[in-house]
C-alpha cells in the first residue's frame, strides 16, 4: 500500500511541474505609446482662471490593435475638469501593442499628466 501512495505522489508532482514549466518561458512586452499620436492636452480655461493644478494618473486599456478602449482615473488631480481633459487626450494616443510570446494582446498601461500653470 505504501508504495502506491508514493508512486501517485510522484506522478502528481511530475504532472504539476510539466504544467507550470511553460509559464517560466513566457516572454511579455509592454505596450508603448507612439509619441506622434499623443497630443498635449489643452489646459481648460476655467481651470487656468481658478489656478487649478495637480497630477493625474490614468490607466488605459490598450487593445491588441494598439487603440485605447477604456480609461480609468487611478489618481486624481483633485479636479474633475483636469482629470477628464487628461483622460480624453490620452484616449487619442495610439500604441504599439503589448505582446505575449510574440502575439499581440490587450493590456493596461498607466500614464501621468502634470498640470501646472508655470
């Protein structure tokens, strides 16, 4: 009886190792912006008048085709107007898509915009 238990344990261990090993060989590249496609957001006039400044971090869901398909504010500037203007500008950016083992995949990228009146 004891011999069967050991054999089963070894077989399960080998099967588990075989299933996990390919994950160690996965090559992933991150999505990269195409700088010429990213315009500089225009400072909202009302924000300039109110002297609103801040930093906004926007998470962008980038499709395997390199287009932004969703945005989320990760860290707010403290002003909705500045946050939405930054997100709108980043939404227009195009990307070289992320890849997994050479195949294009959807991914998330976070970008930051610093608003200051200087």
